[in-house]
C-alpha cells in the first residue's frame, strides 16, 4: 500500500511540475495587440476598398491580412513604424505587394460562406534590430511596454498611402525555464 501511495505521489509531483515549469527555447519579444483601429474612418476605408476581413498583429511579431474571396489585392505593404510614447522607436521598410506575402496556413470560410485568404509578414528579426537583443536595454528604455504600430499600405491603382494604427503591448521573454504557480 505504501509503494502504491509513493508511486501516486511521484506521478502527481511530475504532473504538477510539468504544468508549472515552462521551457522558453529562445529570447524573443511577445506582441499583445488590442487589434482595434485607433480611427474608425481608417478601418472603413481600408476594409471596404480592399475587401479585407481584418488586419491582425500576432503574438510572434507578424502582421496577418485576412482577405475575402479574391486574394489578388492591388495593395503594397510599404513600411511599419513602431512608436513608444508618441516617439518613433524604429521603422521597417518592407515594400512588398500583399499578393507576394507568405500564405499562413489553410484558407477558411467565414459564417456567410465566403472564402478568406490569409497573408502574413514576419517581423521578428526587425523587432530584435529595433528593440535590442538584450532585456536590460528593453526594460530600461521601454518600462511600461505600451506601443503603437503604424502600418503603411499603398494603393497600387491610385498610389495613395493608407495608414493603419494599432496599439499594442510588447514584452521580452528570456531564454530558459520559467516557473509559475497555478491559481485555482
């Protein structure tokens, strides 16, 4: 009976530690976006003109474009600017057509049955270049982690530049093991 109880305790301890210890394989930034437009006029103009379902900032520092029906969009992703407390921290020049961006996974259907295509632009290397590879630099220069990201799109038919602003929080996660306590 004592052996069975000891085995059960060891299994429980392993299970508990497995849930409380997380291995982070590499240093990286985590982007937590509100994914709401700062201006509703921008949303209407960009979404209706180019048949977007949404433009989404992801946790792994990328921009995803969800496009209805026809993936051929006459739009170019010009650049992305990162602001901290209304001061520009850095800029990423991209200059790629939305059609030339990578496909992200499988396309899907929305509630009405329209097909949605997903295009993605990865910015991880650019975040390290702009924000720094060292946690101490990030923590000292950007203590509250509240940022604004401006995405510039060019209409290839009219050559008009459209600006989409998003608020987000950016955190730095160091490589190694992280222990946390479960709350019940």
